[in-house]
């Protein structure tokens, strides 16, 4: 194991530490709860001279992302971080970063989008940005956030990908909860991420290029097509980076995590920190002889359809937990995407959806047990009676 | 104007333009409804038209007005409007 020591870190501190080790050329960021501690801690590293990063304190998130686009186009390894309304304010430029194919990394601390105003965890912010063209990684705990922030640099900069990456963690639950985080060796991190070399940087004055020109009916579509192909490439190229990470640091990350799933009859699909609670309940149920399992999608963009369908093929009844509402009147985003993925599959489990935890509403083991109980009932009736459920909302 | 357009595989990613000054290759002359024409006798070569033309479509040779670049002139008529001796007429294409 290359991990040197275990440090008590919050998720935010873990991200800031990863950023210190990455030492991007430019960080332009605006503080917002619950991401503030990332910017605060990283600013300390800058002020203390521990990193040479150019830190740009901007006046808004729109400016933060704009500065990042400029810096990345200039040829700088670039990072920012945000949450909720900050991401919403960035919106216009979030799309521009992806469509300009600028490989920056943005840790996002998931928080409910207003309104009504709320500072606690749900996934409405990044789920809203799911079609912005960014790669999205959802992390369960501080260790994963830490390592995936480093991984994300390589994913973003992969020659076959060249897309920006969001590294998501649950607001307060992960971002402010203190956990032991095993740190990686500084030099090994530097070696792993390597030097940043972008093609056609703006600062190469001998080879002048134009970024962001008008692109009308004749070529816009082709540039969008390139983005689609880059996301498809990401499905193939990301495992290369994950394998190299495993070889270097010993931790194996995949598109999805399966927990006691292979022989399971009933399963929950959940992302981020809730997966920890589900694992606890799965262990309890297994002791009682109930064949319960968990599937945790780690990477939501690109959507690993094949892997998810394959993982669910022996499951009889599946509950998909969404920590955001898409207001499609057809359930949350994870549910609709998985269900659409299963359309191509020969074996179709009974599938149900639970919207939960909006605005930081706690999710307890008792709630998860209720879901498994519902699944048992679905299994016995061989039919889904309520496909759309609101777990933890008062009736 | 009917040049063969490139596929998504043949163009730089992200909408970048990697060749300097290639806007010249983008011919916009066909957008024109009215064409500027110069009355040589009236022209005093003040070059106001050259200063005001938003599309750099006034040709200049030896410090003198040398006609129009009809491949890029969009026929906006600013030259005709600004000309102090009214030597430019806008003629329907």
C-alpha cells in the first residue's frame, strides 16, 4: 500500500488536500456552504506558500467558471469547487467549459437547490447539470472523494476524453463529517497526474488559435457530435485510468460498486453516502436470511448502462433511490435512466422508485428497511403497485 | 459557396479555430442585396469608407480607394452613407 498515513479529515478537507497535492496552475472559486471549507483550506495552502497555484478570488460563481474557462484555454491545469446555487449561477459557463472541451476538475458538494432556500444535502444541483456534458463521479465517503479528486484530473485530461469532471460528495454528511482518510504520497500523486499538456493553448503565441467562435447551422451540430463521441470514449478510457490508479495506489474503483449483489433477490440502487446506510441494513438483513444487496453507481456521466443492466440481471425486485426530483412526474433521474437501460435487457426486474432525503432530510436504517420490506412484498405479489414513492416525506 | 463541409472527425474539437486569419475564407458576399458601386470621377480618396466599413471590404492601393471586395461585402451601405461627396451608389444585385 502506498498510503502513508491516516488523518482525520472532513470531506471538504480531503478535497482541499487533494488539490494541494495536485497543485493546479489556477483555481478560481467562490465560497458557498457547504463547499466553503474546500476554498478556505485551499486558500490557506496558497497563503502559506505550500502551493504555487494562482488563486483567483472572484465575485461570483459565474465569474469563477468564466475565469476557469479562460485559464484552461490558456493552457493551465484548472480547478474550482461549488455547491447548489453556486453551480446554478455558473450554469451558462458550465456548458461552455464542456463544449469547449476544457478538462478541468470541479469538486461539487451536493446541496439542495433553492427554493425554498436550504443548505443541506440532496443531489438536485448536480442532477440538474447531468446533461451539461460534464463527467460526474458520486462519492460515498471522504476517502473516495479524496482519491477521486486526484483520479478526476487524469480522466478529464485523457486524450480520448478531454471533458471537465465533477467530483460529487454529500453536503454536510460527507463534507463536514470527520473520517479517517488514508493519504497518498505527495510524489506519487504528482507522478500519477503528470504534466499537463493541452493542445492549442491560447498562450502559444507562435501558433495563434481562436477559442469560442460563433458556430452556426453549418458546424455546431458536428461539435455536439464530438461531445457525444467523447462521452462514449469515456466509457472505454476511464477504466484505463482506474486500472492505473489501482496499480499505483492499491484502491480499485469501478463505474459501479456491487455490495452483496451477486446472489441477491432484492436490491437497492443508491448513490453517495446513503450507500453506507444501505450496506449496514444489507448486513442486518443477510443475518436474517434475506437475500438483500446494493448497487451503487459511482459514475453517472457517462451513464454505465451495460454495467448496471448486467449487475441487475439476477435481481427480482429493485428499488432505485433518487436524492433529487426531476419533476417529470415519472420519478427521479436515476430511476428513469436505469429503467430505460433495462428496456434493452431480456431480463427485466420489477423496478420501483423512491425519492428521498430532499433538503437534507435524514435517511435512517429504518427507512431503508422499509424499502426492503416493500421489495419483499413486490416479490410476493410479483407486481409493482406504487412505482413512485417519497421515502421520509410526511403524508 | 458550395464548398464541401467537413465531418465531425475532420474538425478541431471544442469549436476551436487553429488557423490564424482564416475568416477571409468565409465568403459572405452572397448575403448582399445591394452592391456598392463607385463613381470614379467624384471620389476624392478621403478613405472614410475604408475607416467605416465594418467588414474590411474597401480595397486600398497606394493610399487610394481601389474598389470593393465583393466576396466579403455584405452590402450594408455604410460606405455610401458616410461618403462626403456621395460617390458611392447602392445598386440592386
